[in-house]
């Protein structure tokens, strides 16, 4: 029998109410995760001709298919160890064709996977020539990657900031952020007005009704961000766009949201009236395109923001005036990448969540922790704030930015917000807050918000609630509500077996012979309480043992072994009834001496605790005989502090037959103590095979002792137990797999005529 600690805690529900708060927050640049690279792709890129004015970064492989150059205009932003990076390759280099891939203006190269490449920090004569990277050990091999300066000038070597090293940029994280931004931008309200002519009588054109070869005009851009939301088919109907009023600049941004799901070919159009500088403030957002082909004959003025798409530039030989952000990039056509990066922040006309959180409850409340949950509204995210003071409103300058409102479920560790601390910020519906003080009132608020770009949000209604943590009088870490010993720091939990009522031990003392097999030679009711502390370590084992009957002519003793538990872990045993029997030797802690495991002899002579007035040793098993009140023995075993776990308590009860210490009777297949004489095994009707772990059973697998986890009656004197409990044999012969309810009171299980009644 093993005893375990199970604690059930109730669910506490409290009321709630809401207050309305609306808040706009400024965004960062949507391309900031690209860290200033002219081309930034998540996987690989292939180049067959032309150049990029700025540096490029690839999360995957670089394929060289022709002559190409990068960093032509010294537009470096990203540095590693104070060195400007012109080319960053997260994977390997594939040398397919061409002669020279140049990294200009003293830019440096990082490559994640060497894969046969060789870096020449000096030339074949060991001179400090410009660095080369070749596909083999030939210094003049091609195609090659050539830098414009030497290793000594850059302060690098094979061991100091080497070319071959793992990518310092987490491309997966960067693209996850930009994909969220791209999707969020697509939900912005369209506020662009376009016309069919530049004159005063021009007619505004519906964005969804642009005819083929249309020339459209934007006469003025509003201050802030103008969003033009357009389908891919309508975008390709545009022959040209002219800005004949306010042009894109740092305070007048244009974001074109293009709805072109899946595969899309973009026929580039002419953009009149703007220069390359204006292109820095235009962003084309392909938010649901996965394969984008750039076609047409015109230059593209603005950044191509396509974080979900693989881009191919195979037929357009014009320039791209801006950044390119994509999953992959293949350029077989001409045209340059000009480094007019989109670095501006975007202010969105964003929506307020229409449905706020509701049903904000406390699922569990403890001394130092509270678990809350709520029903989510229709915001993209939600934040939970906790405070020891009432929360009346969030500050007008409060922010739900991911970089500011950083949550921490340990109270006081999260960002300050709304007069409290952020304990949760995410998309879920529950949080467990720890680090709280006992018997303290805490106030909570949960608010929905929409994120339409990184660090850009609006708040919905928010819900308020409060509760008080539980008191812990003895300060053992267990709340009084759950502590069975609230004034005792060394004890916390009662763990009863059986959980209710008593179990029953029944013994037949004729072992190893069958005898009358009536299982009433000793009948003991039992209930154990394993008392544990706050750390779930066992402090005490309290055994309540009730001697109900003794149908034996022998003077039997009863005890139990704690299997596997050293006697040294027991500090004391109190309450046994042994009267200093001559055959019994006890250690100072009350356990039996010279035993490998802790043994407790509960009573050395059952006849003494169940006496009869006429001296008859048969007690409470003969119908009509004088009934003797059962005797209760309460034994308390105390253990060394912090040394015993609940799983260490394994009780192995046994009978010592006629006070012969060597003749022990245990439950079926329970090993004896080391005081038992093994010569009894195999004698008479016993068919034990100790080497196979088989003990105390006969040839039919029937035992001489039973442990029933319920209070049951026993057979009358001289009646075979199988005539009282009709399915006992079936249960035993199935090794306990069938008829597991053999002891339950019903007509198919019991013959009541053969069962003792008082």
C-alpha cells in the first residue's frame, strides 16, 4: 500500500465591471527588422547581373550566376564588431557562373556555411591584398567574391571576426515580425484619393474600378500616412501615377496595400513627378502574395515589402528605387537596386476592439499566487495589469508596446503600467501570478487591444476585479484554508488511507497448512494517516488499528514493515502494546532491532487485548458467544525531518504466529522480514517460490492473509472463507484481475449464513 498526497482547491469567482479607454500609440518603421540592408531575404538569393547600391543580407544561400556588385554607394547601416557588413549570407555560396561578385567600399562579408569555400585573408604570396573568397584552393579561381580592402585594414583574420561564422541575425524572428506588420497594415482604412486628370475638374476614381492603361493622379498627400488599398488586377491597370501636388516625404508617407493572393505578376508603371529621394517614403505592401514576378519596363519607385513572397525579376530591366524584403530573390534581368530605404515610422488609422474581455475570474487564490482567466474579446491581444491599489485608468502616456509593456508573471517584475505592473501581454486567456504577499488585496485589469503594426495599438474597454490572497498563520507556505495544521509549521496535510472508513486485514494462522481456512484468526480494521509538511515530506505516520476478532487458539502477534525504509529514518514509535515480550528486541527509536527495514510490532499478544471473562481464546467468531468490545491501538511513527517522501511509505502487515518470531504470515506475494525462517516456504500446503517473488500462496494461488480496502465482516468459526465469499477463489486464481469486487455486499458475492454477526 502506498499513500499519496492529493490536494483539491476550490474555484473562487468574483464580480467585474468595465471602464472605456481609447489610446493611440506611435509605431516604429515596418522595415526596421531588416536593419538597413538594401535587400533582405529570409532564405536564398540568386544574381546573374547588375548591382545593389547598398549591402544585402540573406538568411539562406547565395547563388552567383553572373557578375554582380553590392555596397556600391557606401550605404552601410549594419556593423559587426565595428566592421561594416556589405554581404551577409546565412547559408553557403553556390558558384554557378560569372567571374566576380564584388563587395565594394571596404564592406566585409559574413558566410554561415563554408561548404568548400576558401577565404584568402592574404594572397598566394602572403601579401596583404584585398580579401577573396573562392570556390576552391585556387587564388585565381572563379567565380569569386572579392572585397575592396585587405584583412589587415579591416582588422580581421581567420580567428578575429572571421568570414565563416554563424549568422548574427535571426532571420526567422525578423520575418515573423515583418509578416505581422504586413498583415496588420492590410487592415488599415483606405484614405487615399486618386483622380483621372490633374485639373480642377478632375473626378475621383474608385480604387476598385480602374480601367486598363489608366493614368491616375494624386494631387496631395495628407500629413501622416496615406493608405492606398488596391487589388492586384487594378494595380496592373495603372499605366502611370503622377504626384502633381504634395509629394511623398518624411511627413507625407504613402503605403500601397496590394491584395494579390498567391502568385502575382506586377507590370510596373511609370511614376512621374518624383525623384529617388521621394521613393524612400513609398512602400508597396504585398501582404498575401507568396510568389511575385516583377515585369514591365518601368522603374519601381519605393520599397517592395513582400515578407511572405518569393520574388523573381526576370523580364524587368529597370531599377528598383528602394528596399526589397522577401522570402527569396532571383534576378536574371538587368536593373539595379538603389538604396532608398523606407525608414519612416507609420501612424495608422487603427480600429478599437469592438468586444472587450469579459468573465474575468479568479480560478484559484493562494498565499503567494493567483490564477486568473477571462473570456477574450475581439482584440488581437490583451494585457493584464496587477496592483495593490485600485486601478482607475491607464495613464494617457501608457503604452502597450511589446518593447515597453514587457510582462512578467512574477508580481513587480513586469513593466509599470496603469498604476500597477504588467503580468500578462499576449493572445491567451489565463495567467498565474506569483510573488504575491500573503493576506493582501490585489487589484487587476484586463484590456483588449489591436496591434496593426509593431508597437501600434488601440485599447478597448477594460475589466476590473480584485481579490485577497490567503492567510498563512504558521508561515509554512500553505494557506490556512488548505492547512490541516494552521498553527504548526512542521505539519500541513493529512493523507488518509482508506480515504474514508477502515480497511480490513484477515489472517489464517494455520500457515503453512490449510487448516480450517476461516480467515478469522486475527481480524484487524485499519486506517493510516500520512502527515506531510508544506514541502510534501512525511512528518508522521499515524496508524489506527482495531482488533475486531481472534478466532485462534494461538497467542498471535501483529506488526508491519515499512518496506524499503531504513530504521534510521524513524525517530520514534509511540503507542504500541508489546509489554516487553521476551522474544522481542526493540531499538531506542521503538522499531524492532536487527531489521534491514523499519519494523513496528503493534501488539505482541492479541489475546491480551481481546480478553474474555472465561479465558476462552476464541473471541468474536462464534455465533451466540459473549461479544468482546474491539480494542483500538493508536500508533504514531515520527520520521527524520525532510528525509521521507509519501512514495516511501509502503506498509507490509504481517502476523507472528503463536509468538514464534520466525513464523511470519504476510499478504500474498509480500516478502517477509529478515527475522522470518525461510524453511516454512514450500512446507505443507505452501507453494511459495521466493526466487520468483512468489510468497504465501497455495497451489491454487489462494493466500493465507487478505488486505481489503473496506470494512467487511468475516466468516464464523470453522467456516472456509470461500464458503462465505463466493468469488474469492476466482479473484485469487486470476491474480486479482477478475472479480475485483469479490468482497462487496451482494448475493452473488456473499453467503451471509456463513458470516459472523454480533
